[in-house]
């Protein structure tokens, strides 16, 4: 029987790589749902080519063009958040969560509720609602597989190991576009400059988050949630070559490293084929040509996002949802040219302070409603903070 798969965020960087890898074994795969946002042409073309049952755009206003692009194909066209959730509830064996931002949370939860294996590229899912997501997976006996390269690396290093024997987890960071810029230049950094990653080819938002290290900050929280380790056991280390993705240190002193080229097709392919390993079209590293691997501690002054992430982990509860929402609004404003590069961290910090001052919020139970309301509130607070700053 063909394996039923759905790809959320199919038109993006991770989504396109997932399609390419799944299409290598097209006869063995039945595509249930493909989803996208504004890129209707790509969504429709892939849905036709793969014979998807349904194609969904996140935007209601784009239903008409999507319908037109799919006319005569037999692929159902849908639009909007409710349609995304409905598509995620359609029975599938394997679901890729590669929507960018908190918008990926609800479809991911729906996929877990119907018992699908959820391949999680969308790191915001665990940052915003880790406990809820893990409990949902447990209740429905659904498997969660990491796709972020660092988390995939840790997951692979842990196969056959006892998590109790883990002393530390080290995730690496390239340092992003401004790794070697003098600090004072960062103030005037533009979105175009921030969107040029030295090693990885990724979507615009995650690339800018790499330059600010907000991406690594999200990954710190994601590591804590995914592997349920104490925050003080998780380290971030700068590794400009981006070849060692993560290391796991065990109680006997062994340090297991995952080494490979900076190519998302490895982590995506691993999640797609898990628990098997199949041949993947990724470069094989020649370590004699690599020659040297370098590591150094990240500069706290350059990357305030890492300190903020540690404060968020110490707060726990809904703090992750606040952190992510404020970060997303700050990033929107930076991309639109309304605030500077360094203002993003300042906005997030102000929103977290305001969150602390609201009694009761921090201890609110982690239900989907509470997470979504908190997300909404933190976005409004971020907008207010930016207005005050501008005024
Ligand atoms: P892209 O920006 O390339 O793609 C994002 C996808 O989400 C697109 O399909 C986009 O549609 C869709 N989308 C955008 N906004 C919404 C919305 N509001 N509702 C529903 N769908 C939406 O992102 P990436 O592929 O780079 O990243 C996807 C996720 O994976 C992120 O969480 C990222 O952090 C994570 N990740 C990415 C890696 C990478 O290498 N790119 C590595 C590790 C993790 P459209 O383009 O049609 O508008």
C-alpha cells in the first residue's frame, strides 16, 4: 500500500526539498495534502504533478486563483486557516510541518491527533507549545521526528542510548551573516544583508533569524522541549564551517558528533525514511579537503537573543509563545524597514518584561486556546512597544 503523506509549507525551502525527496519514490507515495501561502503557481503545479487530493493556500483571498490554476486537474482547492486544519486532520501516515512561524502550530497538532508521524521543521511548534505538543503526541501514540538539522543530529546521536546518560547537548551555530562584522556596524544592517547566509540556503525569515541568532535561540528552547533536558545541559557554540551540526556528551565522557554538509536534504531524508537509512543525494564530505574545523563561544553582546532564550526557559509555561510572537513581529518590522536590526531584541525584551508584570498569565495552563491568545496578545504588545520606541 502506498504511504500517505502531506506537506505543510510545500512551497517553501524545506517543503520543496521534501517534495523532491518524496518524488524520487513517487510510486510508493500517495500525496494527501500540499499547502502553501502566496505562491499559488508553485502550489498548483506541484499538486497537479504529484496528484494531491487537496491543495490549500493559507489566504482566503487566493482561493479563486488557486481554483483557476487547478481547473480540470481533479485536485481539490481550499483556502484559509480552517482549511489548513481540516487538511491536517485528513488521514496520513507522514506529515511534514514546514510552515514558517506560529501558523504551523495548529496544523501540526491536528496531524498528531490523527496519529500521523509528524516531521517537525517548524521549530515554533515546540517553542510555543512544547508540553501540549508532546502530550498530544503521547495521547495519540503519534511519533514526532525532528527536521531541524541540529535536532536531527542529536536524535541520531541518541539512537540506542539512554537519555539519562546524557550530560550535555551542544548545538552549533554558524554565526549568520554578521558573524565577523564590527558590533557598531550592526545598528545599520539591512534586511538584504541579513538575508545572505554564509553556508545554508534557507527561507528569508530563518536566514535573518540566523544573523540575529534568534534562530539559535528558538533552537535552544526546541532542544529543551524535544529531548526534555535541563537548560543548563544545553550549550550553543559557534562553528563557522556548519559541518558539525550537534554533539551529545555522555556520562562516560564520550562526545558523539554528527558531521555532514550544510544540506537540509539530509535531515529531511532521515525523517522521511526513519527508521531506515536510504541513499540520499547529498554531498559526501572529504575530511582531508575540509582540513580544519573551528569552534568558539558566542559573544553575548552580539547575540542577546541567546540570553533571552535562557530567560524564557527559566520562566517556562507560556513564555515561549510570548517570545516567539514578539520575535515574529519584530522580524516583520525589520523586513519592512520600520525598525533596525538591533531593535528586534529590544522589542522582544520589552514584551517579555510586560509579560512578567501580568500576574496569572505565566501560570495559565498550556491549552491551545491559551497559547493562541497569548500569541495574539504578545503581537499587540510588540506593536505597541515599537510604536513607543518610534515616538
Ligand atoms: P519558507 O519561508 O521558505 O517557506 C515557508 C512556507 O510556509 C511556505 O510554503 C509559505 O508559503 C508558507 N507560509 C508562510 N506564511 C504562512 C502562513 N501564515 N500560514 C500558512 N503557511 C504559510 O520557510 P523555510 O522552508 O525556510 O522554513 C520553514 C520552517 O522550517 C520554519 O519554521 C523554519 O524555521 C524551519 N526550518 C527551516 C530550515 C531551512 O533550511 N529552510 C532549516 C530548519 C528549520 P508561500 O511561500 O507560498 O507564501
